[in-house]
C-alpha cells in the first residue's frame, strides 16, 4: 500500500463534535429511559411482594434517589449510549454498576434505616433490576437498530485486510453502534471499489480535508512506527473521536489494560487462564447451573428418552469419546439422534456420493445426514441432544461454556492451537455455537475456539450463554 502521511487540516471540524454529542445524547436518553422504566416496574413488583407478606411498602422517594445514583453511575461508565463496547464488557459494566448500588444501599439500610426500605426490599428490587434492565436494554436497542436509529457512522482509514475484518464484524454486530460509512486508502487500485458494500472514496488526504463522520477508525497496523505516529496525529486533529488498531494480532485482547510509564504507553496482557479466582467462579457457575438445571428439566429429559426409544431401536443416550482438558479422553454423553447402524449408513453414502464425502471431510458434518432419525432431527435443531452433557459438567469433565469437544483425528487440524485448547474443559456450548454454529467453516470454528481460550473471562461465558439461547430459539445453523 502506497501510504503517505497527510498533513492535518487547518480547521478542525468542531461542528461534527456537536453532531456527535447530539446523536449520542438522544440515543443514550432512550436507553436511560428504558432503565428508568425497568426500575419502576421492578419497584412496583417488589411492592406487591412486600404487601403480600405483610411487610412495609417501598418508600418511592427514597428508592428513586437510589435509581438516580444508579443512572449517574451507568452514565459515568459510558453505558449511554455505549458505542463500541463488546457484549462481555457491556454485561460486566451493567452487573457491576447494579451490584455496587445494591451494596451501597444495603450499607445505608444498616446505618440509617430511615433512609431505606429494609434489607429484603432492597435485595428483591435490585435483583429484579439486574435481570429486567438488561433484557429491556437489549430489546430497546434492537428496536433502535431495526429503525436505523442506533450507532454513529465511522470512517475507516485504510482498506486492507484488517479493515475488511473490522467492517465485516461491525456489520454483523450492529449492537456495537459503529456503522462503517466510508473507507479511505492511498492505494489507487482500491479507490472507487467497495469493501463489504462500503465505498472506498479516495485517499487518506481526502478523509482529512472533507471528513464525512465524527469518528475515524485507523486500520493500518502494519505501517512503520514513524508513519503510524504521523498518521494518528493527523487523523486525531481532524476527527473528534479516533480509534487505532494496533499491531497486536494473535495477542489476547480481552485482558488488555492500558498503562503509561512516563510518556511511554504500555499494555498489560492478563492471562485469565492463570487466575484461580476466575476459574473458581467458572466452576461454581458450572455446578450451580448444571445441578439446578438438571433438577428443573428432569421431566423433559425423561420425555425425550421415551420419544427416542419409541422412534427407533437402541439406547436413548450414547457415549462419544472426546478429548478433554489436558488431552484426556472422556465419554461425552448425548441423546441418540442417529440410527443404530449409523456408521454403516455413513460409509455407504460417502462411498457413493463424492460431494457428500467432500462435505464430511471438510466439516465432519453433513447438512442432510441420512443417519439421523426423525426425533434426532428435532433434537439437533433445538440442541436438546446436548442436555445429557449436564452430567459431564457435574463430574468436571466439561463446562457449560468452552471450546467444541473434538475427537483425536481433529487434533492435526488444530495444529499449534491445540496446546492452548487443551488447557480448558470443552463446553456444552461455546463461541462458535453462539456465532454461526454449523454454518461456519471448520477453519472458522478453530479460530473461534482459539479466540475463546485466549480471551476467556467469566463475562464472556455469560454472554455466550445468552447468545446461545437466542441462536437455539431461532434454530440458526443447527444440523
């Protein structure tokens, strides 16, 4: 790429900063109102619970003050409107802000009982807000996105491979609130073309002299340090908001924390896999959710087992040998979704149909699999066939969330990534299941497993669980 460092424009686009603020305020106000609505509904429900048990009702004046504190704290954390925050970051900020206000109010209950509504009311109200406010926020934002009224346009500086990845991800995940409007590059071959539908309008100089957006995203990580410095300073002078993609590909990014030593910028790279606290939280979540979940859905498990036995001969549950943590083999439980003579059927089909054989060799799956029974087809589409793995989670062989459990023959396809892969337990669901499932290519699945292992946090697990519920309900990519 024939990159040159443009000079900064003489006049900074201050008016665009005003537009940026106005757009952010209006969208942030809608999300803040949704939080207020959630809070009022939760307080009203808490009042009903307190009255039912003969307790003192909530003092609306007091609780509204605490709601104001909560809204201010969320505003300080950047949740209104929350552009550019990953799902796990947003979930973390939502949870932390709500729990912090809960703890502060509980302290007020103990210190000044007249300022609060009682311990029971406080806990009920804020736990309800913790759950409802998140769901309402997701719903309101989804409506804003569908109406084309969420996010701000961004200009992409650089139109190479990195820009292509950025644009594709932002378009596939509009909840980030960053809308690629235009791209710029000094390579004349690229100018006038489209990158995932985004026009490459011209040179970088044009982006600075006639900026179309309030935010710029510099995506030229391979530029030399001196060139990068001049470019960043020039773009920074022309746009109110500037983001820079650093040359840190392959490095875990969920644990990056910025620091400075004097005038030198540094990044801390945290290894969450080494955190005993995080691993303890993960195991606790696994045990609580799997034990309680098994008890709650036990009638469903029994009904599925009966349906399988009625539909075709053979056991209701089968064991599949899979690789677990530290490369140890274990029996992965699943509801049987195939005929008893599945392997013979597979070999017969593969030997007579080269196209299906190529599909199976590429993905280890078949979209129209002749081995699958009628009940099995339903189980796969709804992912109900995975439920027996709750027992694997309880005994510590699997986790609720983790990389995809694989067979020994697949290790060669993971290559060097397998070293990191085997550091964690495989999961009932995972990053790839929540982001495409069987519609993804095998190499994409490996990349998603690698991302999960190197960027794992308990917050990422919670996001994946939420996304999995959505994907399963939609029946997307399952076969």
